[in-house]
C-alpha cells in the first residue's frame, strides 16, 4: 500500500466516526495529521484515575471500560465504549486530571488526539466543535440516566433499563446482544454476578425475557419498558 492509498483509507476510517461526520476532506486531513495510533491487548490499562490528561481517544476497533474503584476495592463500571465512540474528552478543555480509569476489554486499536493539537483544531473548525458538543451532550444524558438508575431503581429495573438502552443502541426491537460478560454487566449495574444471575432467572420466569447465551430475547417488550420505569418508591 502506497502513502496516498494509506491516507485515503485512514480518511475513510475517521469519516465514519460520529465525531467527525460531515466534515470536509481538508478538515479530515487535518485530523489525520494530529492522530496518533495506539494498539492495546485485552486487559491493558490506557490511563488511571489521577493521571495527567494527554488528550482524548477514539476507538477504531475493540472495547474499553471506564471505571472507578472504591476505597474498599470495589469496581464500579461507569461506561463501556465500542468502535466508533470516543472517550476522555471532558478533561481536554479543562486540563484537569483523569477522573476515572480506562482499560481494554478486547484487543483494541485507538486513535489518540493530543490535547493542545486538538484544542487548536477545534478552535478553527466550528463544525467539529458542534459535533463534539453533540457527543458530550449525549454522554451527559447517559451518565444522568445511570445516576438515576443506581440511586432510584432496584436491580431488576436497572437491568430492564439497560436492555432498553441496548435495544436502542443496536437498533433492534425484540432482542439484544450483550457485548460484555455477566460480571462486567453486574459492575455496570452496581451489583454482583450472583444477584444479576438471579434477576435474569426471575425475569425469564416472568416471561419478560429469554436468555440464549449472550443474546437476550425481549419476549415482552412492553413489560420490560414498564419495569425500566419502576423506582424504589413504587415498590
């Protein structure tokens, strides 16, 4: 592959990423010039809470979990990002240290956009700034929903909410595919694997879902949506 073909392939790759959607070729080329490729094996730490911010990341391939660890050593997953998604943007503009940890869940290919170079690029590209605002707004809604789930909902309602969220993300109506292990899902929902297994069995017994390995059939979509709305005060 010659240099021109490599550049064209790289531009096609980044143009498919939501953050860079709709940008003209010259802006994509500017983005290409400041991108640094990073490759990690499964289970590698990308950054730790308290690390100095170097920039933010876009996932080309793989999965990354963002998590915090309590003083007792309990892990709480905040979010799991997949190919096409970005993470670490919040501290790029504030210069604060990383507020959480990031670790790969699979072999992962990332693009690192270093802080100073990206801030300069955003300041001269309003379209990129608008895309970034849209991405950040979506993440803010997701984190607000997670806080609501953890503080106001019992575990069955948290699981139902996550299944509805996956359905919307995957563009499906009657089935979703879990992209993480049951242990990782338990951490994301603020519980333990044993409890989560009991909840899966309970929802299956109520004919709300059917579990087929990583595939979850939503046998009663309306019932799952109703359960997702239940709060502790409804009990």
